[in-house]
């Protein structure tokens, strides 16, 4: 893929052969010296942002930081932010950080729920390499594929695909401002997952910069590493600079709807019924449920709203037939339905107002930002009505509680748990995302976080067990974190098994092979095996137990 290459080999060789670098300089100066002395490309000073120029530094730091909790003054900030123009600059960053012993964080869209792409709890000094300027998208309709650089958003990819063909799409995320670099590393689910699987299931090649500073595509990286990066979590194995994705067919007309019911309108019974049918409906139909607290009809009394928010890959007439057969209890009518194009359905599902022009997707902006805490669960049996009523009781204790229930089934049940690291497949009825949000930074975050933890504990009997599964792209540090100096794969299993089930063992083996020194690390990165275990394994211990 020639347009993304910039004399990479020459930079790589020059950097590796360069004499000892100056370590006595401040971090940024040492880093800039390393880049400038060893790169044939001029790196503008405007690509570096430091706290001493607070206005520009804060503007870049805040530009794609989605969780405002990690912008508070008490949170450690990077020594500087580097926004490379070329893939070769990213490669040089890896080599220089390794030579200088600088801890590196990488950001594409800034959607990490615990802010790990721009903040850290385990490192005292770090820098951020922000990929926001690497956002080229090259769509090849004849090949049914697209190369997309890691700094582009999923919305930009959708727009560029539709620009070339209204008969093609990609089964990626619902939130249009997701940076595609990190999005796919966690799996990438969306409204076409029941038809085509995850975004990561539809990746056919990638470009990654490994811990040695090499730029590798699929053939060079090998199938183990290619497997690991498609759902094994971000920033453990290298820096993804581009994905090659497979495009999927979409009809010329799709249908969307949102039907909302309150508790007083039979919301609890209807939600129980949805649990029984959502994974069994036609795979062209995706109905998620958005669950919020709201003011009730009686003054001073709150209720809960359940909004059935859907995409159907077909026209309204066929949708009504599917609903009559599979979920008549919702009472869907033609008036509830809106026929549109696939691209405009992206805007609808993302929550944009009606008649918003699709060009808004090119801005790569988030529709809203909050202070928030999130958690996740996977459900294998319908949650009883009595347990749902217990959820509502807890909802009324919190100002802005929020849940989204996403249906599984269809293609998700057909793909093996080990096909990619994302293991949540056959037997999953739906996924729960729990959220609590607040807007005032002066509020006591602990009361909101304590509330969501109590709700999560309450849900334990009603969700998956052994392990209690979680979605890695809904990052949750409550599940456990790596220590700064000594990452234990045994301790990491506490969260690793929840995110990856048995695939965690293979991820550790890949990490040990490609990054044995743990250069790419964060609070929940995949750890390598300790040296003692590697030696033992070489004497006949085949695997991790």
C-alpha cells in the first residue's frame, strides 16, 4: 500500500545505527533530537504540544478525550503530545521512545473508557503519540475493500464508502466518532453485527509498528500476531497505523425506528419478552434497548423508559412482517418506521438530529462528552421480571443512570470463540453496558462510581459466570490493573479471562513472542510470560495453566 509508506526502511536503519543520544536533556528535547537527527523528513515544531504552551496543549489533549474525568487537574498529564504526519514518524517515535526509555501512550479516537490512551495511573512520566493526522481512507469497490489509517473515525470510513457506492457498507461501531485504530482492536460491534459479525471479523490486513520499530503487514507479521490485534485489546502488541477491511453489501433501502415504553406502559414485561426473542429475530434486524430514568407522569415521581432503537436491512413492509412474526408485543406500526439509506441510518443510530447532513461524519466530532464511569456484562439467560424491578429501584437512587442492551445471535453465534480474541459468541443473548454520567466537575465522582459498582454487584446472579464476561472496549479498571514494575500474568488473568476467556492464554503467548520486554504496556495490557516461565516452557511445559 504505497501511499502510506515514507521511506520507512531508511529511517529504521539510520535510527538503529545512530550514536548514543543525549539523555541529559529534558524528555521532549531528547525525543526531538532523536527524531530530527535521524529522519530524512522534516518534523514541524507545530507537531509537538507541551504544557508550557497551555492553550494549544490543552486544546489537543481535550480534542478527542471522551471521558472528562481524565482531564481533571488531579490527573497526571503527558510530558508532551506528538501528532505525526506520516507513518514513518510513528515508527521513529517507537524507536526513540525505546532508546530513551520513554513510556508511550497512543491515541486514535480517545474513546478508551478509562482514558488509557491519554492518561495513566502507573507511570510517572509519559508521552502521547496522537494519530489524528493519519486519517487517509482509500476505498476499492472492485476489490470490496478499504484501507483506512488509524486516526480516521468510523464515521469517516462510512462516509467514504457511501461516497463510492450506496451498495456497500462496513459492520463497525454505532458511535461515529470512534477512532478506528482502537475500535477494531477491541472487536468493534455495531448494528450489522447480527448479519456480518464484528468489524474485527471483517479485517483482511493491517499495518503495525512492532516493539523493534518494524512496519509489518499481515504476511510479515504472521498469523498469530494478526489474530491477536483483531480483538485482543489496544496498545499491547504495537501501534496499528492502518487496517484493510472487507466491505459488505447493504440494501438501497434500510429502515430505522425507535419505540419508547415507560414502566407504566408495561415496560418491564416488554423488556422481559425482548430478552426471549432479540437473539432469535431475523439477522437483518438489530434492536437494542436504551434504558434511562425519567420524570414520570405524576409530579415528583420518576419512571424508567425503555427505548427500542433499531436498524433493519430492508424496507418497512418486510420489517413489519418480521416483527409480526417475531416480536408483535412491541406493537410496531408503519408510522414508527423511517426508510432511509444505510449512510443516513448511521446518523440516526448515532443520535444526530433528523436532517443532519452526512458530511458531519467528516468532522470526526463526538456528539456529547461527559464525566462517566462504565461497566459491562454478557447475559446468557433472560433476567426475571422481579430482578428487573430491582434494577429500577436502584435506578431511582442515581441522577443519570443509563444502560444499553445490545442483542446477539445471528452471525455472532456462527463464529467460533477462538476465531479472533473476542470470545463472546454462541450462547450470548445480549450485552449490557452500564453507565453513570455527570456534567459538573465539582461533583463527588465517588458517589456515582459507588452507585454503579453496587448495581454491578446486584446483577451478578443474572449474568454470565465462570468467568463473568466483560467487553474489553468498555474498559473497566475495577476488574484489576497491571503493576508498574512487575506485570504478573497470573494477576492479569483476573481481568484477562473476563475479556478474552481462554483466548487470554494465546494472547500472552503472542505477547511473549513479539514484545517480550513489555515495551507496549498500560494498566490492562497483555503481559508477557516472565523469563522463568519461558525457560520452563522450553523444557516441555506447553501452555499456561
